[in-house]
C-alpha cells in the first residue's frame, strides 16, 4: 500500500509545475486536498490533487496536463496529511514546482490573470471580481471541482458549463514574461539568485530553464518574489521559446518547450538530455519504424527548424493536411523550417507541431495519474 501511494504521488509530481508555457490551470492545493466529498476518505489527502488533474485531462482531452499549484505555508506542517505527503509537498516547494505563500487566494487569481489561465476552485471570489472582471465576463475561467460518478467534474461559477476556458495573457503578464528575474534571497527555487553557498546552484537552475520561471508578483507595480516578498532584479531578456506538442492516435500526449539555447530530439527513446520519449505510446509497427532519436527541433531566429536524424525518414503535413498527396517527405539528415500550421509526421498517426495548432481528440481517455493508486484510497461517491 505504502509503495503504491508513493508511485501515484510520483506520477502526480510530474503534473505540477510553475512553467508559464506548460501549465493549463491554477489551483490552491490546500483547498483541493480537503475535497473530502469527492472520495469519502480522510479529511486531507494529496491524492485528491491527482483526481482533479485527471478531471482536467478528460475535459481538455489531453494527456500529461500540468497545473500551477499555490500552497499555503501552513500545509507544510499540516497534521491532516501523512508524514510522507508533507515530505512530498516540501520537496515540491524546494524544487520550485509549487509556490508557497501566506495568501494563496490573491496570488492564484493574479497568476491566472497574468497567464490567461482558468482557475479550479470552489471559492466564488465575490470580493475580487472588480479587480478581475474576467471572473464574471468569461464563463469557464472559474470552475468548481465537484463530485461526479467517476471522479470530480467541473461546474462553472458563472454561466454554467463545465469546460475550462483560457483567456489571453494580460498586458502586464506579457511584459513580465519577456524578462528573466532574480531573487536576492539565497536558495530561492522560483527565481534563483542571491549570495551565499546556494547562489551557484540557484543560478544554474535558472540558466537551465529561464523560460520556465513563473510570473513575478506585482506589489505596487514592482516585480516581487511571491515567496520571499523581495524585489526582483532584472536579469535581461527571456530567451525565445516555442511550445510544441506530441499527438499520437489523435490524442495530444504531452507538450514541451523549445528554446533557442537547447535543441530537442524526439523519438522512440532518445539518448540526448531533455529528449522526448515516444515509445510508451507507440504500437509495435511504429516502434520498429521510429528511430531512438528520430527528429531534432531547433529554434533559430524565431523559426522552428526540424531535421530528420532517423533511419527511415519522416514527413511534413503542410497546414495540418492529412491528404497523402500533400505530405512532403523529409529524408534522413534533411532540414526544413516548420511553417504556420505545419506538423511533422514521424509515422502515420504520430505527429509533432506547435501546441496551439495541434487539435486533440480521440475515442479513448487520457492516461490517469491515479492508475497506480490503491483502490481503497479511491472510494468514489455513488452516482
């Protein structure tokens, strides 16, 4: 039992992050873990986060959906969680996967506003609707997770419906995300910097993934570290990025970020650091055709360049056309700029393209992060 719960918590960990390019919704972890009515279990359980993430994946019809979680500081010592769950939350905080705050509610809406994301919460936020008018004007931006026959479902607070709706990044969000930021506090997992023994490790973390920094908080219009309350230093322009997605069998399986600083190789089982492994989603024929490292993506002066590095070659589907006559062959070692709407086809049914241009939808449900959860921990309410 303990091993199975650890496995599902590891799976859930892969679905929480603060990368603005990858997250699909914002939530308050301290609220979600107390949705006792969705499983009839103990007062607080970290597994409920996985159940809400699964519900979001079903609504978006997409695998590997990630959420931006804000965490009240008191949760790190909450006696309603098991010691293992508290250890996991602390690790997420130390690794910068979640934000630890004294007032998560305001920050949750600020992040949603800056990034144009939906909010998953049962709180109505009536007193904040003047500050964030989209809470009323855009049905689907504020969704309440409630019990359903097979797990949580969503109900919009305004206008009805159950589908999460994304907006556009606010003007302030666009400006903030155009820059890199540094926190003066040593050991800051969100905006690594400062002095002392942890500075080099922090700087290395930021330089490995500067595009993955969360949006700063705005205190009186000043970019501020939400965790430490310290004014952030401007670290220069943020590298250009492009978000790509992998679609297998009609279902988007995962998203990944391509930056100018680091090419990304996708294939059956790439050996390169940061490679995108597709093998777990492929049938036997696709595994035989697709090389371990099949295509390499680079971002050059704002253009996505794809190079075939396989044995068998691949193809380009212009503007997403599935007509065979439109397919452009991409021979081994050949490169091509990925045009607007284009997608790379490694094998029939296995495509990679820009995330916003790659629709999803398949006759099967996304993979559940709760697949490893012991059944006695998932006592769903009756329909």
